[in-house]
C-alpha cells in the first residue's frame, strides 16, 4: 500500500496487454478465458494459492509465469491486474496494485463498504490509472437495449422500478458467511448488481431515502449482527420522486435455480430484463405497452466476460483514470444505507 509510485511508459497499442491474474477460482478463470479469447491480452503471470485452481488456470495460459503472491505479479511489468480473490482482500490488493502504477479490474464488491471503495477510487485517481469492477449485468444485450430506450424517453418518465435477484443455492465458500470477511450477505453479493443496474439505467440520480429489512434464516437481523443476511428487501426513493424496490436472497424456495429481473415502469410504457426458465445466463428484454409485450432481445448472448473485455479495450486506448469510477462509490454508499451503517 505504501510502495512508491512507479512511472510507467505509454504502452504500445500494437502489442497485447500484459495482464496479471490474481485469483484463479471459477470466476477468475472464466474472466481470464474471456480476455484471452478476445486476443486483446496475454496472461503474463498468475497468482493462486490453490494448486488445483492454478493447474486449471495454467491450462488456459500455459506460457504465464506462476507466482505465489501479488508482490510476485507486481514484478512482471504489467499493464493491468485482474483481481478475483475473496472480498476482504479486494480493496487492499487494488490499493497495492495502483500504488505500483498498475491498472485494476476487480470482482465486485470493490470494497466491503463505502469507505474501502472510496479509498480505492481515490487511489486510482491519484495514480491516474484505469479502474474497473465486474458489474457484469450491464453488459447483457437485454440491458444494452433497455438503457438507451429509457434514456431516449421511450417509456416516458420512469417513476418506479422493481429489481429482483434470488439465487437458490447461495455461496459455497465459508468466508461469504463471515461479516468481517464478506462485508455482508446477499445484499453485497447480489444486491450490488441490482443497485448498480437501477442507478446506471436511470443516469445515476441522487438517492434521497433508503429503507430496508434484512433476514437470516427467516428472522430479522439485529444491529451489528454476527451473521449475514440471506434475504433482503429495500426501497430507494430518488430525488426525481421515483421509487426503486429491490429484493435479493440466497437459498430462497423460488421453485427454480434463479429469478433475476429488472423492471422499469414509465408514463408511456414499461421495459424489463428477465432471466429465461430460471437460468443464470439467459436473458430477454421486453417492452410493454398496456397489455401488449414485445421482445427486444433474447439468448444466446455471450455477456459474462464483456465487462472485463470492455475494461481491456479502454486500457488499450488510455490507461488513465476514468471519472466514471466514482459510480462504484455511489453504489457502495447505497449498500451501506441498506445495511444501516
């Protein structure tokens, strides 16, 4: 964190980006494969503590150097680092990379709370380096159709939105259930996507009021709990007067693998992203006019790695700080208000 700033020469846009990959579990390998398949990058080095995960990552990038730590990655003269480690490590690892003049793409959440998130964004600004977070649902074809439709007034003045993310399984790693390590439960894991989608779609209006209810195993959570929530509902009132309702959960008896939707209601119509047949990956976009419905987009759609690819494409053009990173702080502060902290 206190390492001296390293002056980095302007990168040669004719060569692939040299990236380091910190964390090579399932999500880390998925993002690595998407980036490698894009032909925009090369995997210069991989750091992973699990021998099994390292072995699988090495199959994707056999030429990559295998190192045992972030420090080892930072010795490789990288253009950027892709972080896919447990949530408690994200902020500190991002700070270290930025202090060495290396751009960062990080899994969500960037920090366990607003303060950690703001510290990373401020470090990116000070280092003048590109910072990206894997808010992947922005990159579904469904949301790419819905957002400009709403921005252009296609459904009139939006006065209400209803966003849901129910995951029937829940995480399989113990650290997810420790508030000190995770920063929270289903809200910070799934609700982060809902808050981001709602505010991003509507142009990041100011949030005036937040109310919420959080549960664990069917019981309301007390203040400063030693458990994390597995069901949560929240209402955001925007400065525009619009109301956003959010609901998310782990292991809900929803009768399917997942229920994921983002519905926006305006004075001239409605628009919605909905997952197809309980899928985590297949989505359609729908436009509503009264009692009629029109499909705007549907599967197949290879969206999972697009946030990382978008970051890489921007990094090729300019590795400098992007002020849109401040949106990450806005989302984190709303999550803090949902948690009552």
